[in-house]
C-alpha cells in the first residue's frame, strides 16, 4: 500500500475546482436541467441502485448518518 505522502503527491495533479451548486457551470451539453432537477435525478438514481443491490435502503436521520466532518486548517 502507498504511503500517505505518495497518495498526496498522486492527487496533486487532479483537476479539482471548488464552487457552490448554483454557480456550477454546465459542462455537458446533454444536461440542461437546473440544480434542483439534477439533485432529484441523483435521488432517483440512488434509490434505483439500492434496489438493484438487493439491500434495504438505510433508515436513519441526518444526525445519525455515517460519515465524518473534515474542516480545513486555517
């Protein structure tokens, strides 16, 4: 397995940019929907993928969702 520094160097060239959803430019001519429609589309795709997996859709509230918050160091 690679060390942290090797993985960090490998990520250094990734094409990443930061913006808000409402400021996000459309880079794909096939997508003409507004942000709300795109979020709704992701919700449908997520439910479909859970159904295909054969697993039950998790039932937890936002406060108990798995994950962690990583805050930038200033």
